[in-house]
C-alpha cells in the first residue's frame, strides 16, 4: 500500500521538479552576467582596502566607526543605490586601555593576552593569584568554591567547533565568579593561533560578580595546563585598564535597489561594519560588508532590476552588543513580515565551504 502510494506520487514529483528547473533556467543568462562581472570586478577589493587601510579598526563608540558609517553612506549614494539612509543606533562604549598578563611562578614569562570585550578592569596594582586550570565547566564545578575562591581560573578548553567552544569565552567569567574566582584567562577560541590571542565578547550574568576576563594564546593556555597537571604551583599576574563609558551614537548604513514587480518584498544582505580594536577588522567583518555591498552594486551597474527589493545593510555594533541588528528590526517595523530572505556575511573571506540556512514560516 505504501509503495503503491509512493509510485502514484512520483509523476507529480517529477512534474514539479521539471517546472522548477524550467523557472530557474530563465535566470541562467542573468546569473552568468552577474558572475562574470563579479569575477572581473575590483570594486569590492577597493572597498575592503578603504575599510582596513584608510579607516582601520572600527570599535563601537570610536570616531573610526563613525567615519566608516559616513564614508559608506556617501559611497552608496555616489554609486546610485536608492533610499540610502543611516538609522541612528545607540551603542555601548568599551575602552581596552593598557593590559598585560604574566606567569610569575614556577618561572616568569609574559603571556600573550587580550582583554575580552566588555570586561571590567583590575585594580591599578593588578591581580596576582594562584591559577587553577580546567578544560570544561564540569571540571570547574568539581573543583568547587574551596579550590576556586581567590584564584585565577584558566580555561584550557579544546577546540570543538565555534558554537561549543565560544561558551567558555562568553560564560566563563560568570561561571568562575560564582565560585569566588578573582579573574579568568580563557584559551583563545580558534583551532590554531601561533601564539596570537583572539579577543571577543563576554556576557556577564546578573547573578554573579563581574571579574576581569582575558583571552590568552593556545600555547600559553596549554603550558599552564601542563604545569598545573604536574602538580606545580602556578601564579599569574593580570593587569587591565578596561572600562565602560557612556553610550554613544552610531548608525546602520542601508541602501537598496527597489524591486520592479514586488518592491514591498525585501531581500536584505550585509555584514557588520564595526570591528574589534586590535586589528583592521578585515575578516571580521569588512570582507563581509564589502562582498555583500559590491554584489548589490554589480547588479546596479549591469542595469538589472530584481523582482523584489534588494537591500544591503551594514550593521553597527555586532561585536559587543548586537545593537545594530536589533535596531534594524525596530526600524523595519511591520515590513519585516515582507522580508523573504536575510543573508549575513560574517564568516571571513577564506575558501567557501557552504552556508548556514534557517527557514521560518510566515508569521
């Protein structure tokens, strides 16, 4: 019975596939024009260079970020994108200040470190305390408050993919603080680093004290872990001038090509225009901004007008607040129900291996 029903449905399935293939074939020539133009175009590279070399890092609340916002909006208008706007967004302002970390015992060695975004600072004299090292939250809980209180917790979590590993950076400080830790050092959330620490945001829980938190290189985290597992006393010193100031004004940057048949339906694509303060923000995420922006610009330059509105948005304050994305939702209002696709490019500019997809029904 089940087999007979299955075969009865096969012709309908085949017809549906043929219909879909036929409808897609109508776009093949247009798609080829866009691809060919993209492969010979240098506009995206020029945008990336300007973000990185002329502006540099774009931390939320910085003058550099606002220069990037003003420049991007001006360029979109110059290129002829339509309805270019810069909706205002209030963003947090976190300042790194001077910072350092040292291993004081069993020998003296400077640790490669970067404070985590949003971290509180240490007292002026720093924090000097014995370290305890764990590979996961389960080991931390087994140590208990008696062995954690007054110490610096070092998380030497192995790389198990970004989604699982980033929890130690975002939650580690509060998890350790609940047991009385004075500070945390987190192994950088990356599969490889060559003794280069990776910063990123942390999230303090309301039910735990705020303690200083920094990322250290993979190599330094592994060294401390080896020493601790040999039963040696490891003492570290952490100094951080990090502080949070009053919020500042920023903005998203939005431009579009209005649709020819269904202009009220929107496909939005983009990346986040802000970055951390210790580099140029090339991979994260000037490359995503430049690629999404230039894709729309290529469609414009070819004289094409899509059926639906094609919108590019450069979101502000992704790194340490997600304010830009939330502000876009508020700015879009009821029109968000008419967004048929939202594409974010924030995976770096390395070899493409695929993409993530979330499908939601209309609501």
